[in-house]
């Protein structure tokens, strides 16, 4: 009997989706189809690929309201926020489609008498994408659309928490007329996902998830000499400079920490505030957090939904409890959020002060509605603390002076540096992480470099 995955909705713990897991025969068939389809797909012009992919985006967007509701039911994000993922999917997909032809065109090396020399970008082949639940479309689109636009074929394994997302991708591509085998999905066990990574038909693995998951990918692909893209999360810091627009900083940083219940790879998880503005910042921050409404995410008035699993809530409670034992102080009264119940996915937001880097809350990824805030005396102290982390995905500063932002940003170890904003991916910019946040690159023209390989043409035209 086939194994099944069960998506338990964090809304009420009920089974929302149940699907059989792919077995050996289905895996072998998908790999064969992908490998056979790739030469034909790469022979199609970039312009023709763009037409098909654009039709797929159109088909996806037409189903936007139902897709947004499915996101909410599968992983718990408030329905007031889920439509934004559909819009973000469209923005990234259309941008990557739009730059493909220019990015992938042959690069001439200039004249040399008697020779024609150029570099052509070739697709790597079969791309295996492993996508997470927290932003199920935004994380996947970063690879799927550019991989297909570059002439690769794709097999998607989505999180067991969000299996419908893989199916919606497939439906959009079928409606668009994408040739069979160019895009496929499989619902897989962890063991069979590892088998896929080791399969000789697979030429690139793109993984978004935890650091232990990334290590599993590295181990599974070791010795195969294939490309691997890893986005492994972060503990993203923010610095509130004394010259900032304080109201703007407070509003941005509450949203940056608590949007999607804090379950964002590039959400703000620790804040360093200059002592000159610390007290005013803290007062405004706590007031705004106390205004959140926790509850059933299908209620459009709710702006703070459940975390994905009861175990995720327990981790955050443990981090906060440990910090308090070490001298930290919580500023939010959980009684103001009666919907929060121990042992469930519903967790009251929390702001914690008197924290330091001896506490897991300030060093370990929380991935939930909690923030630690520290007072600092100088830019140098803020830089030191921002860099005191195993992660390096994004970091941000609030200041009115661009020169200050650039000067400090040059000293912060991070993949993306923001000024006066956070928790956003501009598809024109390279999305990268350093340290335990991973390696590789998605989005922007640079994102195509990791999904293709250079092939040099050195042609003597005069003999």
C-alpha cells in the first residue's frame, strides 16, 4: 500500500489535503520524461519559451483568489495577506521572463582577425526543486520560471504542508501548452527526495529550507559535480540609527517581524536600537504590536494567524522562557490575546528586551511572532552585533542618510542590505545568502548564471 502525506491545517488541526506519495515507478517515469523532454525544449527559442511561460502566469493569476485561500488553509497565513503572494509571484515571474532573452543571448568577445569567438549559455539539464511551505509560491518561482526559460526541465517536490501548490503550478503550465515532461511534480518522502538528488538524470538541485536540510542536500549530491542552490534561512538583524524617521522605522519593523506570523526567511528577528531613540522606539513598537488581532486566518479582520505547527510554537516559547530565566523581560501581556492557547498553533506575539547574545532568542532562528530588541551605544556596536551570527541572508538599517547606510552596509556580512525597508525581494537584484544562509543565487540576471553553463565557441573563419 502506498504511503500518504497529510497536510494538517494549522487553523484547526484537521486534514486539509491527503495525497499518495510517489513510488519507485513514478519517480523513474518522471526522471525519464524530464530527460527526454530537455533536448527538445532547449531547441525552442527563448521568445517561444517566453510566450508559453507568460500564458502560464496568466492562467495562475486568473485563479488568484482560490489560490490565496488555499495558501491560508494549508499554512495559516491570514487571508488578508495571502493575495500578496499571488501578486509577488506574478511580479517575479514576469520580470524573469522579460530579461531572459537579453540575459541568455550569446556574448561576443569582440573582433579578432580571422576568428569568431563567443560564449553561449546552455541549460544545465534536469533541475530538481525542493520548495518550502512558508512562501510556497514565492520561493519556488525564483527557480522554476528562470529554469524553464533557460531551456531546462523541472521536477518540483513541494513541502508536505503545501502540496496543492505543486499541483497549481502543473495546472497553469498545462493550460499554457507547455510540452509534456518540461515541468512535473512529485509528492515525495524524505528518503525518495534524497534518491532524486542522487539520480544521474538530475543535473541541478535547488533547495529552500533549514540548515540541516541543506546539509542533507550537500551530502546527497557530494561527488556528483552538479550545481546546488541553497537558501537556508536567517536571523536577520535591523539597526535603528538615531537620525531615522522613527514612526516609519517602528511601522516597518513591526511588520517586518510579525508579517506571516514571523515565518519569513528574511523577516526581522533581532533589532538593535541606538540609545538616543531607544525609549521612544520601544514605546511605539509595543503599542503597535498590542494592536494586532490574533485568530482564525480566514477572518479578514485577523492580521496575525497561527504558526504552522504546535512544535513551532513550543520552540518559540522555549526560547522566550530561556531568555527570561537569564534576565530578559517580556513586554506583551499574553492575556491581551485570548485566542492564544498552549499546545496549539495559536501563539501571542511577544517583544523581549534586556536580551543579549548568550540567549538562543538572539542567535537561533525563531521563525515566529517574537522579536528581541537591544539598546546599542554606537554604529560600531550595532555592526558588531549584526555580524555576530551564523546567518547572513538580509540586514537592514533605518536612517535618513544614504551615505551612512552604505558605509555601515559595507561592513555588515549579509546577502542583501536594506535601507528603510525589509522583508522584500526585488527581482532585479540577486537573491543570495552567505554563511549558514546558504549559497548560490536566484533572481536577477545573475540568477540565470546558476541555471546555465557557459560554452565557448572559438571559430577560425579564415584558413
